[in-house]
C-alpha cells in the first residue's frame, strides 16, 4: 500500500458520452454473466474488444466453468473479486486465480485453455477484459502470468484506495505494462462523497464500470451500479474525475491507446482480415494450437 500525493486538479476532465447497460448472457458451459462491452462498441473503444462482468452466490450459475476453448490474436485479462478459478492451457501454463488476483494471458498465434471453478459453493465475482494485439504481434508465442492480489500495487489518497492493475496512477506503476496499447486498468474504491482524479492521455479511449454504489460527474450525470460509462474524447481533455455518491462507490476505470487497425472477429479469434480468420479456423481444426 502506497500513500500518494494527489496530482494537480484536472483542467478539462472528461464527461460521460453515454451510459451502457450490459446484456445478460451465458458463455463457456453455461456460466451466467453480463456482457458489458459488446462487439458493436469495439471501434469506439479500440483497443478493447469485450468486457464481461460476472457475480453470483449461486453455484449453479458458474460451477461448469469454461472448459477447453481456443483463442488467437488478442489478450485476456481476468480480474477476480471473489472466488477461485483454475487456469490450464496448451502452452503448458497453469495457475490458480484467487480473490483480488489477475490472470493475464496473451493468446498470440493460438492457445487452448480452460478456466474452471475451484470451489463448490460461495460467491464468484469478477471481470474478463479482452485487449487487442497489434497486427505485428498477433502471431507471437502465447504467454501467461498469474498476478496474486499481494502483487498488485495499491495507493491511498484522501477518501480513495486504488489498485493499479496496469498503467500508472499518481506515480505508482501497475503490475502490467503494454507498449502498443498502453492500457490503464484501475480498481477504484471511494468513500461516500469522495473524489478521485486520474490523468489520461487525450488520445486514449476510456470507459468505466461501476460495480458498487454510484458515481456522479460534474455535469450531474449519475452512473449507477451495473452500468458502463463511455467517457467522451473531448479535445484537450486531461483525465477523469470520479465522485462517489453518498453511499460510496467502487468502479473499474479502463483506458488505452487505439490501434486503429481493421478488426475481424469470429468467436474466439480476432485478426485483421477475413483471410487471417479463415486460417485461424483451419489451424485450430488441424490441431496446431495444441
């Protein structure tokens, strides 16, 4: 835990462009979740491809997990708030994702992996984010890192505790850095009525998802729990100012440098062209991911 000195107040904080309500769905072997960042938002929120939120006390909603399935061309970032999930993949990686931990996997040229609950009861809650790779890196070797909760840097500010998963906040470097997409991934906990400011490059696309309480913006826009707010790309903007409601708030704030490349997606494969997608399917069917 690091105590940080607040940066100078933002001059042009971003405001909310629009609110998004996620779509209830299921994935894997029937795991119930909410798809918040959907395929129609991929261009607007480049380099991010998908965000799923999951949270339930009912074991039947998650117990079947995500058996073996393939990926190519992007990265998955799984952040667990509560519960335990076991990861295994065809590149020989294995790890146990526990409360407060992060699993960062680069699928690259192709990997088959499974994510299965390692609990029979209790709450399972967290997020999975899909982060695109630039075309030059889509066929790189698969890579994987388990980041335990204790390895994620935290900073404390008046009324705020911030977990810095990726990027940087108030001089504190996150657990992960990525050169091409420069992602910022923060888990922000705010006391009732408290505010937090985060500097953001004007070129980054940014959004947040509130999972406890509510956030209020300078314009009066209220972002309730269970909603995603896309932050406007206002010319000259220098960051985001988040203010909690009277009940406090918890939210993930995510931003990244757009790749501005074509996006071609077929299920778990994300490439730049249709031809590359067809090749991904052929390679998977030929057993080249194993």
